[in-house]
C-alpha cells in the first residue's frame, strides 16, 4: 500500500492503479531458491508470456476447471440477478483475461463498477479496454497488484460489494493461507460483503493428472517460462531446457504439485548467487489444492463467511460458492 502509485496514466486511456514492486520478485526468487526444497511462488508465472500460456491452458480439453466453471456461470448469474437488484460493484481477484465476469455483467444490470485486480499489468490493461467497450455503462477500474497484500481499492460507494474469485486460484494457497485470504477479502469487501468463489473439487487422480500433464505440452511450457522470466528480468542463467515439467496429485495433502526437475547436475548463476542442483532435484513451482464442498464451506466459515448458495458442476467436477460476510 505504501508503494502505491495511484492513477498512473498508461498509453491507453483507462487509469490504472499500479501497486507492483519489482524488488519483491528478486528477493522472493533468492529466498525460494535458498530453501532445502527449492521453490518459486506461482504468482510469478504471470508475466505477459505466462498469461498467454495460461490462456492456452484454458483452451485445452484436458484442463477441465476452466470450461467447467465457465459453463456454470450463466446459471449462477441468473440466480445472482434475483438477489442483487440494487446498485452494486464487483471486485475480481486475479482477473486475468476477464472472460468469466462477462456472464455476470450481462445478467446483473445493477453493476455500476468493476474493479479487476491482477498482477499482469499489460495483459490486464488490454483486457480492460475491450471490456470497457463492451460494457460502457460499467466503470472499469483496473488495479495492478498482488491481491494477497492489502490494497486500497478505488471503489465507489454502492449498495453491494461483490467479490469474485473464479478459477480455483484459491487452490494456490495452503489452507492456512486460503483462510487468511478469505479473512482479508472480508475486510476489503466490507460489512455487507459477498464473495463468489470458484473452487476445484476432489476427484480421480487420473483425471487430475491429465489436466496438469496435457498432451500438447502447454502446461510444461507454462511451468518452464518462469525460468525464462527470471533470466530476463533478474539476469540469471537458467537453461530452461534442462528442467523437466513434473506434476502429480499428492493425495495426502489434497493438492496437485508442479515442479521443475533438473535433468543435470548444475550450478546456475542467479544474479550473482550460485544455485546448485543435483540430478533430479526439483523446484516446487505450484500447489493446486482441491476441496470437497464440505471442506471448503467449513474453511470459509472459519474465516467469517457463511455459504448462502453453491452450485456443483456435472459429476461434481467443480464448485462455485456464494459467501456472505457473517
Ligand atoms: C490458475 C492456479 C487455478 O492451479 O489449476 C493450470 C494454474 N497450473 N495448470 C491451477 C495452473 C497448471 C491454475 N490456477
């Protein structure tokens, strides 16, 4: 918050609140690579190229969470339209390409403002321009930043404040971090706050395995791109081709883990620090936790959220929950 540069004018006309700080990236990378189990935070996947790879993942038939959630949303939007008849605003956490908010904006005529938060600034700015053209009656106010931190949002005083957190992005957090996020979101969204959140369910590990190990190798490219990004932005010397994409379901922890496994014994220069890898040693790049509906509703309750309604996709492949601050 203290690093905010409010209302930075971009070459585009939409004003953007930009809270991103580059030095966090450098120190997070060094700290992560210094651990016993090396790790990188998944939020750093999303440079411009990474956001494009993620869009390609969403187009894969194996990556069921995207299509499944999207197919649920028109029904969800209809139900929300019954509830939210007054003037409202939507705050989206990790907004990406802004595809999923469209069914909501279409079905809810009371939405006056839309505040998408995303870490990938250029990607967000482009998506917002298009959305603003499609929905001229909604004030689109993009915020570039990490939604895990407390951000001061440029919100208008409206009747209902509806948070939107689709895609099971909450699965990137550990359950303890997820609880913390839910507590923070409750603060951010205020006493009459609501949160519409998409969460992936538990299912066959075979099915999960396919979703994170697609035949075309897009997920592998997405995973390796984090090394390319570190090379470019932080002056490191990773050879991404010497790291293999490795993703599996860890049943004990209820999560898919993604790793990058070194195929060689090697020492990599990461802006002046020598980072050694043995053969088969991995960098843990992502967790994607899965929750049964009961587990998730319980977790939400411990963060002060009551589940007002929830929608389950066919074969319980995905769930969307409408939470109300209690
Ligand atoms: C955007 C975090 C929900 O965990 O499924 C997709 C990211 N990683 N394929 C997920 C991802 C590999 C995705 N989330």
